[in-house]
């Protein structure tokens, strides 16, 4: 019974994450045009925080950790009131692409992508 419940939640994770990734990508593109928009910074913080929590709750630790490291960029910007540079937006988009590929691998093979290189590209805060 527990396996069936976990499978349900993993499928729910996959479906909700696909939409969340597209919404997050749109917000990152918008932020690149309007880097001082504090509402977008807050929204991105929440979106990466949500991806992190969902990933970790169903056992995908590397996917969750990468989302956490990107989340930290937006938490720091939110707390300090700084503008997110285009370099950080680009880095976040690259990280989001890796998150998307990991979720696609989870959907097709049941295991997450090895994200070691992507994790190494983000400093652990």
C-alpha cells in the first residue's frame, strides 16, 4: 500500500513540476528585462523553494539540492534588496534546464539525473 501511495505522489510531483518549471522560466525571462522587480524575485524564491520541497519529499535529493542552491540566490537578493544580475539570471536558467531534465528522467526512468556538475557550479551557501 505504501508503494502505491508513493507512486501517486511521485506522479503528482512530476505533473506539478512540469508546469512550475515553465512558470519559473517565464519569470526568469521577465526578471532579465526588469531586474529590480522585487515581486518577481519573491515569486522566484517561492518557486525554487517549492521545487526543492517537492523534490525532497519524494526522495530526489540532488534535484532538491539544486533547487535549494538556486533558491538561495533569490533568498539573498530578497533579503538584501539587491538587483539580480543578468549573469545570475542566466545561471538560474541553466540550473532550471538541469532541473527540467532531471524531472524528465524521473518521469521516463524513475531515477533523477546525476546533477553533480550542476551542483558544483553553484556555491553551497
